[in-house]
C-alpha cells in the first residue's frame, strides 16, 4: 500500500521562500506512485492568484505550479484563508476545504510536511 503524503503550506509567500520550495517538492513527489495532497492556509493561497507577481521565488512557483495542475495533484485551500484573497480568476484547480475537512486530510496522511 503506497504511503499517503500531505503537504501543508502556511508560510507567507511575501516573507518566505518556503511556499515556493514546498510547491517544488510537491511537484517532484507528484510524479511518484504515492498519493499526494497539498493544503494551502494562512497567506499561502496567494500563490494561486494571477495578480501576485512579486512573491519570493515567484519563478519557482510559476514553473512548478502549472505542472501540479497538469498532473491533477489535488490542492485544497483553507476556507478561512480564502476569505482574505480573491481567487476567482485563478488559472489553477483547487478545492475549498473547511476546518473539519482540513483536519481529516491531515489526519489521513501517513506523512505530513509543513512549510
């Protein structure tokens, strides 16, 4: 049975390189046989916005996020975090998760990486 991987990204992409690195790692892990899910919370959902072009390591985000989208790696956005940003024009697929679903996703992972 393959291990289930969950990547929780909660760092602010304006202040840290961690969201970009998490996306790069997720894209790399996404080509493997282990199921992978990515959860964005706090300020990190801003990486999905087409209006953000001054984030730290935006070049890494713009390189690897489309790959994740193409490979159908599930991306979940915390509902509370979504209230802070408008992602209606986002070119990326994502699903909104309430706190209960986010908790279930995290609990369902064999391995959870937090950035």
